């Protein structure tokens, strides 16, 4: 197990994203504009459509899923780290449809916001932040040891 614990003060960003913005793209733009290297992300709200992915562990490729129509965001949870010297947003999201059926996955590009209220908690430690590297066995970019 790899673990680092930092016990310092945090900078907390409270952000309301507006209707018709794209969720993953807006989170990424915000991280880049604010030079966020490492952070935790949480959000709730609603989206106009859902684009999520599932990592198929057998073929090591993402299966993409698109669900049209409005959905409540029950939970968005993720992190920001550094990939190729740029902030990289990694988020998993759970949503519910109008009948209360819940589902989710790895947030993909193209999910359109109806309303999102997000909290980004950024540690204020010095340094480069947590970096990612490509893991050949998993076929994913993961936190670097």
C-alpha cells in the first residue's frame, strides 16, 4: 500500500457551475486557471445528460455509456493531480434518473450541466503536487509512487 499524509492547512474552493457548461471540461478549466496541482473534488446538482465510462478489467479499455435526459447528481467524488505537467481531473459520479434508478461511473467529456455546486479542497503544501504515470499492467495513468 502506498500512502502519504499531509497535515497542513487547506485552501477550499466553492464553485457553482452554470447551466449548459460541460462538467469535466469546466472542472479541468477551473483547475488549470487556478493552477491546482493536487486536490479533492466533491459535487452535487443535476446534469442534462450523462457520459460515463467503465474500465473493463479484462480488455483494459473503457466502455463508454451515454444516457440522455436530466439526472440528479447524487455524488461526484474525485481528485486533481498532475499528468504531463498539467492538472488532471479524475472523477467518479453517481446519478439518479426520474424514477430514482441510480447508476454511475467514471465521468467522461460531454456531460452537460444543469446546475453543479462543487467543493475543491486543495492542500497548501509546497512542491509539485501528486503526479501520475502510466502503469503498463493496468493500462491507466495512476499516482506515481
